[in-house]
């Protein structure tokens, strides 16, 4: 007897192939989408655990567990899974972010079952050998130390800590050094057993596959895994910000950096898409996934105000879809020797202008097209399609990505003006300066 319930969503069309959404009896959510443009398939397992599910004392533990799940099992000893995937011409990786940990492989379609075997195995049989734990501690500490050589990491860490004082989003996904030095093997295993269970997971399969057959394979490999305990819920709610906050980082380097963070609306709110259009007007459309990226827009307002006038060498905006409300960040990389006060003054003047002066319909139309193009670029491959299916299901549901282009196209000039006035409020911003202390 099948261990999955009747699909809550199932449709088929000549242009897109079959799509199935269902849930196994053990609570594992499943999304399967056919895409027959190329003879490849992508298989992802998403766990609903990231830095959002951590607290002070164990920050970085989700990222560490992700590393440990590459250390092998009895069936696939250390390095065996990577070699097997590579032998068949595939790619194999994982990532940890604010709201999730994910593992994926993209392979020739006829070889995709290998990925199912690997992921079902390490969902229950990951080995946390003490020696491997300590070896990985050194790796992660080195990764953290390497990040600290990046001025943008240091500034972003301080900025987020000041902007979000209560919510776990305020801590970096890699964790704080003091926690990475003390997290134990027992804590890692407890975290694994608490969160890396079928009822806290989502499977996404996409590509040149038969959806019904893939569903049977998923049931065969994952349906036998026992349901775990319900994962602890996250109850932290960031309180309103009652005044401007400022931080200054003085460290080695020769390039100054400016970052300004504003509270952002939840991804399910209509204001989120309007803010995405506003961001494209200010800095150019940016990617919204954990893989980063964006479009260079030399006609954007902040590029013309800061880069074209040679006050900065780069300007960018970051608006990320997350489960809980997050922040919208504007950043500028100053020219060596520039005055950050002047950079901030010009940036602030542009924000005042976008709130108080007319936003042209041509600007909004152009920004929407750029944001739509950025989304299209990030979802044109089979891997990208599977990424967006799972990513949007984590923070909202898969229809968020499916309806993104249409909903973005509905944003109006009035919407953009409203979110500019509502969210770009100086009294509720957090400003960060990175001031280099030498020319080294």
C-alpha cells in the first residue's frame, strides 16, 4: 500500500508536464515537477532548520550539522557519495541559511535515484564520530576566521546584531566564535535528531522525469523512515524599533563601507513585492535566493548618485524572502579616502527624494522588467526551478514563485511611493560604517 496521501495538488499540461504535491504518512512533504527541456533531473531535500532555530550558546550549529552530513554513513562512507555523483557527471552540494538547510544533486535523469539513496540514508544514519566532530570544528573555526578578514562580513554582522536584537536572524548563520569553540558532539547529534526528520523536511524533484514514477521512488526510499518528534517552534518576535541605531567598525583595510538597514515587511504581505520594485529603482534588481547575484543597473538612482559621481565604487540592495519579517539593506563601497559622511548624506538625500518627489511610471515599469528578468535568469535551469520550488515552499508556498512574475507586474507607482514612505524611515534605520584604520 502506498504511504503517501492523495495528492493535494496534481495537474498536467503539454507545456509544463505533470506537477504533484503530496505528503507521505510520516509527514514528509513532496513536490515533483516534470521539465523535459534537457535530459537532467535535480533532487533536493530541504530541512526546516537554520539560524532562525538557534539561540545564543549554539549559534552556527545548523551549519555545522550540514557539514557533518557530508562525513558519511555506513552505506556511503566519507567521500563515497561525492565520488558516486561525480562518476555519473552530476553536481552535489548543500547549504545552510536563515530558515533552512538543504542538500541537492543534479544528475543525468536516468541516474537521479542515486541522489534519493544518498539523502534517505543520511536522513537517519549520519555518523557524528568524535574525531570527525573535532576535525570539523577546526574547519569551521577557520571558515569563521576567514570571513572575519572580509570587511563586509564584519560590518554586516555588527549591523544585523544592532538591527535585530531579539530575533535569531540577528546572529550570523556561521555562528559566533565563542559558540563554535564550545558546541559538543552530543549537542550536534541532538540537533540532528530534533530537526532532520521527515516531518520537518521537504523533498523537491524536477527535470526530465516521470512524476508518478518519481513519487513511487520517493515513497520507496523515504516512506519507511519513522516520523520524528515535532520540531521546537520559534516564538521570538522582534519588537518595534524606537529610534535610529548606529554602529562603527574600525579595522584594517583601505576601503570604507556604508550599510543601512530598514525593517522589511513579511514576504506574504503585498508590500514585499512593492519594496522589491523600489529596490530595483534604487540599486537595480537583486537576486533573492541564498545563491546571491544581481543585475548591474547603471541607470538606477543610487548608482547615478554615488558611483557615477565617484563617491563610491559599488552600490547594492538586499531584500530577502524569509519566514519572519527581516530587513532591507542598502550598501555602498566607498572609494579609498572618501568621507563616509558624504556618502551617507547623498544616499539619504536620494531616499528623501524617492519619498517626496514623483516616481515616474517609466521607472516602475523598467524596474519591474529588471526584477522579472532577474527571476527568470535564476530559474531557467532545472536546478534553478527546483531551487525556487523548495525555497518558496519554505517561506510561503510553491505558488509564491509560480505567481511571482504576475504579482510583481501588478505593482503600481502608488504602491512604490507608499512603501518608500512607510519603510525608509530615518528614525527606524540602523546605520553601519566600516572605517579602515590603515592602508595595509
